C-alpha cells in the first residue's frame, strides 16, 4: 500500500538508476493531503537500488505552488519478483485519483532523451515544461469580446445578390503541447 511520506519532497536519481517512468497525460482535481482540491500531475517512477532491489515512488506535483507530494510503498525496497505487482498497485492508485497514464518506455529512449526526461520530472527535482497560457480573446474598440459583439450592420445594396449562408463556426479545440501530443499519440497507438 502506498502512503504519503512528508519527509520526501523529491528523490535524487541519475538516469542510470531509473527503470520506468509512467506519467499522467491529464491534470485531474485531487485532494492532496493537507491542501484543498486542485489540479495536479502524477508520476510513477521506479528506481534500481545499488543492492539490486527496486524502489517505486508515486508523486503528485502541484503546479500552482511547485510542491511535490511523494508516496512510497510500505516496503521501501522490493525484489524483482515483487516489482511488477507493486508497480500495478501504484498504477491503480494513480488511476483511482482520475489520472490517465502514459508509459514513457524510459529504457528505450536515447541517453540524451533519458537525461532530458529526468531533468523535467518534478519528483527528481526537475521543472515540468511550462504550459503556454491561452491567448486572450480579440476585443472590439469598445472593449467587448469580439465573439460577443453584434455583427456590424451594412447598408443594403440594391442590385447585389444575396450572399450564400455562412457555415456555422467550428468550435476551437484546445491546443496540445508537443509533449501532450506525443503522449496522446503513444496512447492511441497502444490500441
């Protein structure tokens, strides 16, 4: 069973120690212990210890404050035989909070990509990629959002034929960052 470990705010690790990284592709509202519900990111990370055992961590990162909440398994070091069952328990733990997860297949990445990934994961002291804010909606000269402003009225033209009816505007989908696009592509390829 995983439980929060307040004494851990991050885990020092080198890319050579990392066995697996599974990260969330969404940011659900989660009740982090001692804090109000808020959007967080989640990771499950497995490390190989010097003595041949493994340690599995579940981490929640609160982007608003930059804090990590690290969960550890009741048995800090597990054998290879125990590893898979505990990893599955960690995945179920994250999924129970509403996370959709993507296995980065960390060991299959190039050494350069492994290093870059470790540097951006908050659990390892990294900084996540910033999410660009959505552009502000266009406004009219009167300060009204352009989408809410009434269309300008044109004077009728006597001999002009009526224009064809305009197609309804397409709803704009939110843009995905390159990292989110790659994660979505990997998720869809798994089906």
